[in-house]
C-alpha cells in the first residue's frame, strides 16, 4: 500500500467517523451538559488513530457506550483491515 493509499484510507475513516458523530450528536451534547463542560464533547476525544502504525486505541478515561465503540471499530476494520473501497 502506498503512502497515498494510506492517506486516502485515513481520510475515508475520518469521514465515516464524522458521520457517526453526526448520528449521535444528541448523545454528545447531552453528555457534555451532564459533565458540565463548556464545549460539546467530540467523538475524537475518546480515541486515537496512530498516523505511524494506523493502530486504533481508546483513551483509558473514555466513557463511550459500547454501541459507539463498536461503530468506530467496525469502520476501522472496514477501512484498514478489510480494505473497504475508497471513493
């Protein structure tokens, strides 16, 4: 896989995760209010995608529900492991 392929896969992954965040915008808004945050929490506050190894890891303090974690993992596997078609 070339560097351009990897970059395209990262961009695809982030587009898919952006959609997950949009689908759960009420969850993130309400969770931010419950936590007393002055900003709306983001899905990206809960995990990291290593630009070097492309490994995905959830932050230790992440309180994401399993349903959202599973969606992130499914998109990750689809893009990086199953080689989902890039469009």
